[in-house]
C-alpha cells in the first residue's frame, strides 16, 4: 500500500474543516494577508505648515511638483516675502492623516531652497482675504453686510459692487454666506497666511540665513 493510500485510509488527524480557524483579513497585491487593524487608514486632520525658503528660481514649482507627485491633499498654498530680504514664507493648509503630514514635512526639508519647515499649533495667528463681485441692485444692504464684517468697498457701479473682506477662515466663510442673497458673480480668495502665536518664532533661522 502506498503512503498516499495509507493516509487516505487512516484519515488526517486534527480538527474537521468546519472547526479549523480561518485566517482574518484580505490579501494585498503581493498576496500577503493584511491584518485589518494594521491596514485601517488613520483619520485625516487639517493643519497648517510653514516653510521658510530662499528666493530661488523654481522653488514654488518644486514645492508644487512635490505635492503633485505625492498626491497630498492641499487646501491652500500662499507665498510671500518675509522680513529678511531674499527669503519667502510658504504657508500650506493640508488635510492628511498623521503619516501623510510627517511625509510632507520630511519631503519639504529635502528641497534645497527650503531653510526651515514646521507644523504650526492648532490655533495659529492666521488670516486670509476674499474679493467678491456682487449684483448692485441693493447697495444699502450690501454695504450693511460689508460693515458688519469690517470689509471695504473696492468698486461700485449701477450693475455690480466689489467688496473685500479679511479675517479668519470662519469669518470669510460666514461673509460669503451672507452675500449669497445678492447673487455673487465672482470670488477671488487667497489662501491662509499664518504665524506662530506670541513671542515664539515661526521659523528657526540661524544668522547666516538672515
């Protein structure tokens, strides 16, 4: 009798197929089974990242290209000069899980023109600007809302009124909601500019970079 026939006659030892434990989790593209607890995606969070950079040709294109390649979720990006000639500050508002946020900071630090990168606290000093062009049928009501949000009228004519509002993201959102009753024709909105609160330095820069 062959070994195979003997095994078939005696039967396999161990639990029946119904009693055997089944593996948990799905397999990835390489065929490796993934533990559901490990594979669970972390929840994204919204945060502000500040990058202090040298004014070199292509620096903004390099930053934009980095985010495009990595497919990071960027809410807004602003850039402007700092108190030090030859340097700019890039302010990014991103919404990513913590591993993605860590990667953003690491990848930014690898870019040659970048001097310093940091994630700001959850409540930085932040401001943005919006310009709205609105139907001019009710100028008095439009002016009342503009004053309520400490805005200013930039242009007024028989058909349209253009106003400017500055403030926090929440204030800008509320102002836009208030103007919707007059038919908003166009909106131009900046991203967020932000600094650390109090005496804390937003960027740690040594003397050779000032």
